[in-house]
């Protein structure tokens, strides 16, 4: 499946319930053997826990200009595990049902990736759409 912004995230943005610049937003690398992306999904509760490989800390250096979201590249903690074919962006809500899905990314430099025990650098696209564009 190609990269996309979850429709529920677009709705949250329109309603002022998701703030790209100030909310606690982080990334999670996924093994898609246990998750099939769907635009109908809305929260972490929609994803089988077996799909989660490793999470980043909160994204820093976030910007929003002309409908384009960007942030500093992220470094995931050292880990080993299954192949990671995708990354999702999530607004932290404290619980799985309250943590809202923002974007699904499976087409990016470095994906798929097999963790080998070291830290994982994930560099965002430097093209015109950066992380995602609305």
C-alpha cells in the first residue's frame, strides 16, 4: 500500500483536535505481517500488538508550511527483531484507543529494514512533500 494520511487524522486536524506542532507525536516501525494498513483505522487499538517493532521518542523540530508536515529525522532505540516494512505516526493519547493514527509510510528510503541491534536512523524525505502533505 502507498503512503497515506489516515482520514480520521485529517478530520482531527480540521476540528482542531490534532496539532502537528504541539501534540506528542511519535513514530512506530511495524512488521506488516501482522498489520494490513487501512484508511478506516483510527487508533493504535486497530493494530495487532505483534506488529509493533520499536517506537521513537517524540518527534522534534516539527514544522508546517503550505500544508506540508516535516520534522527532524528520528533515531529509534537499538533493537533486534523482525523486518520493518512500514512506519506509522501516532498522536499519543495515553492508551491504545486514545492514541490516534496520523500517517502510514511504507514507501521511503530505508524501508524495509531489518533491526540488527543498533540504533535505527529514519530520515524523512527532503522532497516537496517531506513527511506528508495535505
